[in-house]
C-alpha cells in the first residue's frame, strides 16, 4: 500500500524542480551599449537612438525619452520590430544644448531597469 504522504511530497518536489529554472530567470536587463554613447556630441537634423541590453526587452512596455533640465522634451516610441534586445527610435535632433536619453526597459518577465545617457547637440 502506498503512503499518501510520500506521493504528495514527491509531487511537490517535482513541481518545485519544474519551476526552479523559471524562477532563477527573473532579472532586470542591463544596458550594454548605446547610441549616442555617453558624453557624445551630435549634430544634423535626424538622429537614431539605440540602447542594447544583455537580454530581451518588451518593446511595448519600455520607454525612451529625451530630457533637458529634468523635463521631458520628446517622448520616443521604440520600434516594435527591432531586435529583441534593443530599444530603437529615430527622431529629429533637438535644439542645441545638453540632454539625457532616459530609458526604461522592461524585461521579458516584467522586471524594470532604467538609466540616462548624457549627450550634447552641437550649436
């Protein structure tokens, strides 16, 4: 005759082993490169804004903004069909001055990370 406690304990252990790999995957993504790079000076009338991460990002939930003196001067819409680990947007270059490209990335499992990349627009 089978002891029900052993069967129940085995089922819980099997479930825990199945879920364990997915629980360890939950993490925020880290930025690995950007365009513009930090402290870069850009010019021209059009710019591409690219932030690459060390894992997949949710393009719909993630955000890119151009910020000057703490206020958002332009909200950028990340391209939805960019590479899975990239937030990409293109827009007209803002007026000359100092800015930050502010990014908020949501990983595939919902973890959030954020940062700012300072850049300057040439006079």
